[in-house]
C-alpha cells in the first residue's frame, strides 16, 4: 500500500506567495520530468486563452483531469508558457514525506488540503487566491489519480463551491470583477515500443506466479490472462474462492466484498457512490482516533489493515472494463501494465520517452447566483471534448 494517508496530526501548509522560488524550481522542471517520469516533451495548446484571462485581471481557476503522478509537473510547463506561476491544491500526505519535500512543494506553489475531513483552511486559502487574482489556482476536480487517460471519474462539487464563493466576493468590487475556470485536458502519448515494454513487465509477473511466459498470445489477451490470474489470487485471499462471471462483474463484487464489512463498522452501513467516495468516507471515520493516539497498538494495527483493504478496493476500481480489448490503443496497454506494476510493487519503473499534450479549454465565467451555467457539467463537457471521449 502506498503512503496516501498518515496517522500524524495534520498541520496545514499554507500557500507560499513568493515568486523567485517558483521561477527557480520551474527551470529544473523539464529535467525532473525526463528523469523521474520519462516525459521528454510537453506540448501546450490554447495557452493564449489562459494568458488572456490573466491579463484581464480575472480570478482564474484551472481544472485538469488527473490520470498520472506527473500531472502537476506537466502543468509547470504550462505555467512557464503562460509566464505566470500557479498555486496548486495538493493532498496533505505529500507534505508529510520529509522536510525537504514539504519545503520544495510549498515553494513550487503547492499548498495542502486534508482529504480525510473538511479542511476549512484549504477552502479559505483557495477562495482568497481567486479573490485576489494574484495567480491562477489549480484544482484537480476528480480529487484523485484516475490512472486512465481515456476516462474521467466523478468530479467533486467542492470545486464549484470554491469558485462560486470567490465569484460572489469579486462581484462586490467596484467595478465588479470575475472568476473564470479554464478546464484543461492532459493526454500522454507513449513514444516507445509499448509491446516490448509490456513483454518485460508481464514476464516478470508471470514468473512470480510460477507461469511460463505466454508470448504466443496477442498482447491484449496476455494482459487479460495475467489480470485474471491476479484477480483470482485476491478473490482467494478475501473470499476463499474464485467468483463466476465476467472480469468487470468479479471486480465489482470483490470491491463490495471488501468495502461492505468496513462500511458496516465505520460508515453506518452507508455504501453509496463511486468506490473512491466510499473509501474517502471510510478513511474519514478510521483515522481520527489514530491521529489522537487514543487507541491501543493492537487497535491501531487493526485499523491499518482496514485502511490497506480500502486502498486495495480503490485500486481495483481503476481497471475499466474492456480497456485492453482487441484493438486497444498503445496507451491503454501501457497504463494497464503500469497499474500492474504499481499494485504489485507500489512503484512504477520509468518508461519513455513520453509526450504530454496539455490543452487549455475556453474560459467559463462563474455565476454568482443560482442561475447560469452548471460549472461542473461544463468542466466535464470541455475536458471530454478535448480528450476526444
């Protein structure tokens, strides 16, 4: 399980308003992307739309899709193209992984939000940034990394809430001022031999499962076979036997089998919504006493096991049905291989070169009243169009 939650007390990390550090760190951005993520090129499209909104003095919110870990660093290239640093809302756990990482993240423009509860300070910081219009604010409306570049997961309504609150405040200025939202689509293209990279990873997994490599199979069938094998192992671990049905049906049933008992204990048997929302609800219930230190070591260990189970359920939901069906594009193949690596090893080796294409959408003027455009629908609509979904 990756360290996506912490039992340390949450200490908010506020926005850093200096401009020298963001500029200095941005110089290292392209090299960091190449070294850590294999992203050798970032192409920005529609940057002029963002520049126009900044020059007009609007409070600007940027709402990208969030499919990969490197998304914030890719947006750094967009900020350089637009000649303005960004503020980025980032999960609190990222700031708890060492003093140096905390220092650099904050200086690069990131500030914390506690996802396992209502973080009023992060909301206030976000509204103030938009109200002051000092620089654009980046919020990832999906609220988590989806792992798939051809799918959007449900978006958080909190994004619209922040934008509307800031718009109401700016409307009171004389003359009235605006808040606008620019949806952004980030897509990745793999500029290397995907089949060769997949073959290497699949062979390693097959050997761990004591299988002979199935190189005679088409790559999508081989991935499906390995995926079915990994799923069967988890079914045996949690249920005691493999299930009947299609892979999507088995995944859905396993996710429910894992989450339902936890929800009965921790969430008043509330199991509505997407798996990500269900896991967030569980974390919000499990963590508070761990943070306070009011429980025994044995109880703490039991809760960590529950958190690990919830994490697994969330990872399972990131395997879309038929994503690697016959004729699937290279991106689907590579993303599935990377998910295998992450779920087995908690990290992904660098595959490259990769090209990122960042497309800026049209400005959405945020209404101040109940009437007007549905902000979240318009964000999703634009991102889907730019991604070609």
